[in-house]
């Protein structure tokens, strides 16, 4: 195949932008088609007589425009046209379905909103919440954040806490504060879908790092592989979920945490730890913010615990990033809502948080047992405190086809491809959430459909096609 070499028009723009513009023009003209592999960056730099850094910036800009996608170890390819709506995004008025895809952890058990609003209305000095407050949030609300971080194994300093509009906003703010466009950030080989999409939009490159294996089970990110990625790809930081990794459910041991911290210090990596499900876990290890406070930015969220509608999250950062974080919050939203921050502060302090966590943990243990009973222990990775499970697909079945087939039967579930930064597909896993369906009977019905789909073909009853 002839190597693609762009024709660069004379322009006052930087060369890297001219290359990105040429990529866009050739895609529109049909010279480059979806799935075409672009030349390796070093080879194209040689052909054009420019530096490797120029081509790297050009490809990064093209990825930001969603023209290209990079696949670690394989190359850079022309991306599909358009961006489909994520199956994780709720849609108003959508048809009724069994939702095992979105991780809405038992919202029907959240604190009573009416009672919370009545309490809020009686708060002395409430009118001050109807105005502008500092971008990092009021001191009293940052103290609530520090209290919430204690559930995450982190002794937080309120002066280093800032409020965000939920954890996803926190991730975006920290990616911008800690890194610069073109930087590479290491993530798990299966990781949180939000960062897969948000990082490239910020001009960052994601480098998937494989997990350790222990008796065939996925462990934490492999520290040796992280060190290798740091040397090979110039990784600047790492994104981790220590206590209930999404989607594999793994909780890191202390040894796994310390080995990753050692690599981070050796290679100068910054750490972002995001652990929205930690309050459900009884045995929590030391937070990365405790083990490596000088290089770790931590995220805590109320959404998965008691109130997704409040859109309140918290970040805890080293002092040197505090100014950038405050500015970025101000530039993006000015501030998180002090009204809803006051609402959830009351729930944290009046015992509603503890009461809600207890009720959800009880419900979750019951549903996890039902999953084991109906799907079989050998297929399930999870635990009674894990609010989702990682299902191993039987040999001979395709996870993506199962996702599609179950959707046709009214069951929403996610195959492994949604969690893979390189979008290679083919991994034989499904993630099944336990708390998005309110009724236990409906949840059991959904599991029954999944169990039949996972059953070996020769064990399924014969079906006759309808006549006519």
C-alpha cells in the first residue's frame, strides 16, 4: 500500500495544524476512508521533512477533532464518522427496559428529597446560597468534602478540597490541571468509559496498561508494565480506581498500591484516583492520596452513594495544583451549586449518608447472591459489596453479539468493548450492574433472560419460527 502523504497548502498556520487540516480534507474527499491506517509518525515526519514532534501534535489535533483514533501497539486509524450516543446516557421518554448497563446504584433507596428540601428551606442564612461563591466552594461545604473523603481512606485537608459538578467534571478538571495537550496518561486495559472519551477531547493520549494475573483473575494494573509504558510512551501520569475497579470489580491490595506508587515516584508520574463506589466497601486500603500525597489528586462523589441529581463532587489536590483547579472550575462552570452542596452536606451530617449506605449494602448483598444462583459462581467476578459484576462469556459466544441480542429482548448490558481504550473488541466479558432496576422481581426477570442467553446452545430449548 502506498504511504499517504498530505499536500500542505501554503498557510500562516503552524505546520501541525496544516497536517491536521489535510487529514480532514482528504477524509472529506474520500482519499482516506474509515479504518485506513495512517503512516507511523516517524515515517511521515521523514516524508514531510518535519520533526517527529510536529507530526505527533498533528495527530493529536486530528484525534481531538475525532478524525482519527490511536490504538496502542497497532497505529493510528481514520475514525468512524459521527459519534453515537453512549448507551450510558439517559434519554427522556425512552422505552421501558431492564437496565443492567448503567450503574445507578439503587437510586430508589436514596434519602427523601422532599424532606431534604424542607430542611434546606429552614437553614439559617439560606439566601447567601443564592449568590456567587468562590469557585472552590464555601468552607463549610469543603469540610463536608473532607468528611466524605474519610470514607475513601483519605485524611483530607479542607483547604485542599474543591467542589465540582460531579465526579466526571472532577476528572476533566484534573486532566486539564495536571497534564498538557499531547501528554500520555496510563489507564487500565479495561477502564471507566468517561475517561476514554474525555481525555482525547482534551488532547491527551491514553496508554492502556495490562493487569496483573493471579490464578487467572485480573488484579491491579501491572506495575512493571506501567514502568515499561512510561519508558516507551513517555507517560506523564496514571488514572486508577483502587477499591472497586470499574469494570473488573478488583480491589487493590496494599502491596499492589505500593508497587504502583514506587513506579510513579521513579518515573515522576502524577496520579488521579477516582473511586466513586468506595463507601460501599468495608475493607478499604490506604488511599493513594495518603501513600503519595505529593503527586496524587483524589476524587470523591456523592452521585453513586446518595444523590446523582445534586451533581456534587469533590477533588483533593496537592497545593501546587490548587490554583489551576480553582481557575478551571471557574472557567468551566464558575462554581458547583452551593444550594445542592448544602442539601447533601445536611445528609452527610445528619446520619442519612450512613443509613443509605447500610440499606444499599443490604440490598446489594441479596442481589449478588441472586446473580451467583442464576448465573453460576464460575462466571462471576464481584462480591456482596460490589455494585456490579464482571461476567465471563462462555467459549463460543461473542460478547458484542450478546449485548446486541439482549438489547433486542429489552435487556441493556455492556460488553467489554465499552471499557477498552483501544476499541479492539473481542474480550469475552460483560458488565452487569446490580442496582439500576428498582424491583427485585424485575431484576430476577432480567437475570433470567441473561442466563438463557449465556447457556450453551445445545442446552437451550428448540424454538420454532412462527408460521406465516
